[in-house]
C-alpha cells in the first residue's frame, strides 16, 4: 500500500513544497512509499489538451487515475484543498499557461462552431467541484480532535462581541426558489432515464443515459428567474431603507452552473441603471454579468462610452444601497468576482465578526446577508436568532459539533452540474425512464434555472450507518438534519427511520433551522453534537461550526472511509488562500496553518498500520500524535505577521517534536536508536534554524506564477533553512 499525496493550488500547494520532503523522510522508517498526484487547476487544464502541447509539456490525467484509485480497497489518499474554479479563475489560469508557452485554447464563452463547443465541454470538466465528486467515493466523517478542541478552549481566538441591537439579517425568497419547487421520487427498479425539454418547437434531449438504481432518490427543481430578480430588487430597497449593507452569499465555484447565474442576476439588479442605459454596448463588448463587475469594468476599457458607464457606476455606488466589500482599499465589491463570494466561508466569517461586514470606506456595518434559496439559508438565520437571544458565542466555553456527511457516489447537489440547465423558452423539463414513464416534470418560463440530483441507496445506507456508529462511539447527541417539507428529504426521512428501526436506534430528525438551534443550545452548554447531513449541508457546517468554535475550519480532521474499503484524509479548507499567497509574494511570510495536513497524515498512518498490520507505521502514528499535541501546547501555529514564525517554522517544530517522540518511544528500538542522535542534533541547532527561517522573511519573492508555480523557485522559497534541510536529508537516508 502506498500513500498518495495530492498537489493542489495556492497556499496549500506552497506548504507542500516544505512539508512533503519531511513526510517522505519520516515515512521511510516504516517502509512507506509516498507518491504524488497533481490535481491543481493548471494540471487539470493541461490534462484536457494533450494534443495541443509539446511532448515534454503533457501531464497525466491525475484526476481520472485517482478516480480509479479511490475505488480500490487499498486506497490511502491525503488530499489538500484545490481551487474549485469559477470562469474568471479558469480564464486567468489559461492566460498564465499561455504566457508560459502552453498552447491551450481560450475559453469560448459563446461557442461559434462545433470545435469551440468541444473546447468548452472540456473546460466544463475543470470548472467548479470537478475534483471532489470524483474522489469522494465514501461519506464524510469530519470532527475536531480532542487535542485541537482542548487547545482552542484554552487559547480562544479573539471574538468580536455581538450587539443585540444589530440590524444584520439573512434574507431568502418567500417562494419560487429551489426549495419550493422540488419534486422527488424513489426509484422502484433499475432503469435508464433521460432529461428532455419540451416547448412549442418540440422536444430536445438534454441528458441521456441517466442510470438509476433501485431505491435511489431522484429529485429535480428549478429557480424562478423572474421572482429571483424581483427578490434582489426588494432586498436592495430594504438595504437602502434600513441603511445596512447589501451582501450576496452564494457558491459559484462548487455550484458552477446554477450559482454564477444567480450571481449574474444580482449584478444586473444592483447595477440595473447601467444595463438599462448601456445594454447594447455591454452586449457588443461581450460582458457577461455572471462573471461579475470585474469583467464589466475590464471590458469597458475599450469602449467609447467608458466615461459615461463609469460615471453611472460610481453614481450607483454613491446613491444606491451600500454594498459590502471584499477589499475596501482596492474598491473590490461583493459583486466583483463570483468566486469571492463563497457562502460557507463568508457567512461564518461575518457571524464571528459581530455579524458585521465592511463598506467602501472600510467601516464595519450591519449587513443583509442575501442567500436566495431558503434550503440552507435558514441555518445562518438560526445562528443570528441565537446570537440575539443568548449573546456572543464564547469559544472557551463551547462544545463541538462534528459532522457525518452524505457525499458518496456524487450524492446530491455536488454531482448535479451535468444535470443543470437554463430554460431556453417557456416549456417543461421532464425526466423520462426507458419505458417512457415520466418520473418528474416541471413547467418553467424562459431563463428559469433547473437542476436534477441523485443519491444512490448504498451511499445513503452507508451514511446512515456511519452516523449511528459515530453516535455509539462518542455518546454525543446526534441529529439528522432533514426537512419533511422538502421532497427529497421526505423520502430520505423514511429511509432513515426504517434503518434506525432495524438497528434499534433512536436518533432525532430535525429540519435544518431547528437542528442548528438545538446544536447551538448543546454547545453553549459545553456539550457535543453530531450533525448528520446531506452533501451541501456537510460542506456548509464543516465551516460554520469549526469557524465559530476554533476560528478556522483548517484545524479539523476529515476522514472519508470509502465504500470499497480504502480511505481519504482531507486537510483544512483553503478559503483565505489567495490572500495568504499575496502576503508571501509581498513579504515572504506564509501564514497557512498546516495542522490539517498534520492530522490527516496521522490518521493516514493509523489507517496504514491497521490495513497493512504494520507495527512501524503504528509507531510513527503514535509518535506523530504526541508531536501534534506538543505542537499545539507550545502554540507553534503560524503567526499572521511578517518577521514572526510562519508555516515553514511550524513544520520545523512539528519535525522537532516528532523526532523527540520517536527517539523516546520504547516500542521499536531500531527507530529510537536512529532518532536519538538526530534529536540531539536538531535540539542543538534550534536557534540557527529559526534564524534561517526568519531571516528569509521581509522581502518580495517571485514564485514564477500563481496557478502554476516554478518548482525550483517555490522550493527554494519554502525551504530556506539549509541546516534544517540537512537534517531532513539525514532522516531520509534511513
């Protein structure tokens, strides 16, 4: 069995240049081979176009290979966060690759011929959550370890007090959203289906070969585009009237087909005067509101009407409702780039900041958090209600909410990209099985946003059992977050209740808002709770509660036990990675916290030891567990400030504690004998090594790219201590 370590993007990728040589060196002492797999955005792009590249530029299709690996019972995969690309990010990556001499084609917004359509379809495989549905062939077990939680309670992050007079709120559509329009069916027997669209012009097939298994849940729904536009306009008026910030929260990266469209409607609503007055000019320039204001401002540079459009733009910002800012200093609004507005990161950040966001002057203000679809918006509404009722959440006193999340076999929304469509006319979306039977149908108007989702029975059953298992192991109160008013959830509730009865278990089932309120009640009392949720809530909650409890979601242990017996160990979220890369480039200081990688490696070693019956791997796993505890107790996490310890220094300290633990353990004398002199050596060189790390900081550096780093430059930047490197090389010699 090998351990596969992914190469990804931004600050997690930079940290890997430092951490991976350390991992390989130590794991040689258990005869474990560590191989890498490049699933970065740039590698995913290059893998799509081998015919356009020189022989030495071609890369393997790592994602497809990993998709096969995770179905193998021996799979042992450590996955770091990757970019879930929006179209603007994809275009930026393409441009960078082209400047580096890679002959990849431009992304065609509006394909003019069959060849361009083929190019766009290849790029669609790269966009959004291209990675996770392929790799996640199991359900998710994500939790805070005891050591991490204990440290967070003893060293709580700085909390911004919540003022109960706050006007901040969460707003969602009263009707016409995905929640209201959902229909679902439990498939009675295996069949193959297709999605068709019927209108006055006839019937066209949108998706064929939809394989449906017995007891699989199939659901479909749509967002009413006219009601969405009216909703946005009403929220802008509300923000203006109440003098609070207009702040949109979507997930245009993961929900790569639907949410950019929802984003675009918000852009058109807020800047309605521009689109009304200059619509023809913007269309001629190829401005797509789905790509955000940044594209609009860029494309009008060549327009003779630039001055008029800019004047109207500034007038709107001055006279309309105040808009929340991503970066006040640079004038980057909440509507600039869709990938800047990631709800599962932005909402917890707002809530822990006293429920405030920033205006164009950098002032903290109450905000209207706009999440059009009520399906999950209510969980954030619940947190605000709790804050109003009970006051500020104090992390030193909070219990913990872990999560068991359904995601195996592309379950639910994250597997829906190939089944999401924009209605071309007034008509009807229909899902028909191989016998011509209509499974689901929706009458829609032109431009309505339709999507269908699947959840396989074995994935659902495994998820239920995993939730029961975690409840039994921990003794914590578990809650299935399912809403009987939602069509697919109603079917799932029946499956859950049946399985609970078979197992003789009694676990609560609550709608998301009520489940969130109950979980908050429990952790305020210092107790723990287990949230057992569907796929999207899994993603949202594994940021929400860790950020409220720990200040970050990067410190969570995420285990994905695969349905076929292997396992994947995911590391922390990468939401703030772009800003961290910017700081490294400007100051040569990387504040990325690799605790997630440490935890994933430790769990991966335990899994290896168990699967391979390897005593040496168990020695390493136990020693690393001890090292992580000492690392936490000594507060060796990276500082945010240049000149202080950063990511690289944190790797040194973990290595120091790991070496000491291996030198003092009494289980394997060969390992301890090897590490005793190394422990003395590294102890004696602590000051020199720290000085080498800290002296490297404070000046700008060149990574040779953003989406595709220059390996030699990045390695040199991330491994600046010659003394530490020599020790790692000594360990690697085994």
